[in-house]
C-alpha cells in the first residue's frame, strides 16, 4: 500500500502485525521534499495513530530521542512502527493517520498529514503467525 503527499513524502506499508498488547506496522517513508519532515509532530496532543472502524485510537510509540520521527530532506526511513493497544483480530481495516492535525495538501509543509486505509486481509499477520515464520 502506498500514499504520496503533495510535498513529496511517500509512505509504503508492507505489513501489519496484530499482537496482544500492541500492533506493528512495517513501513518505509521517503522524504522527496527539500525540507526535513516530522511524522509525529504533535506527539503530545495529537499523535500519529492507527484507528479502527469504531474510531478507537492506537497511539504510535516513537523511538526514544526522536519523538517527532524526523526524516531529513531527500532521505528515507524504514522500520517497524509500534502502536499501543489490543486491536481485535476480527478487525478488517485500520486507518493509519500520520500527523492528524498536519497539512494534507500543502506542498511546502514540514508536517504532512497522510491517511492510509490498511486492509488487514492484504497486510495482516498475527504475532503467532509471525513467530511461526521465524521458526
């Protein structure tokens, strides 16, 4: 699944793994803009989060020392993003919202808002299935 922001930021999600206490999203972000961007700028009040169909929010747990999740201009970030809370395995879709109060259409923004509908049928894994694949 891929989303492109007008400022040149590209989000690609490759996998979602549901676990008992958290959910992980395997993703890469390419900053194609000329300015650094923050993917979790309002982490204290309106953090990047996953939302289920009932509107429940599962907040991003940012890496220590990089609460805003900065991506320098022209560079990329790839990794596993952790969202706190149990999402029922019966969920069919989730919505990933990066910078919920960020700019959705501003070509010059350093705080891009991206919304991505994630189909769990296409991207999902459970922690049990992921553990079995490692064996």
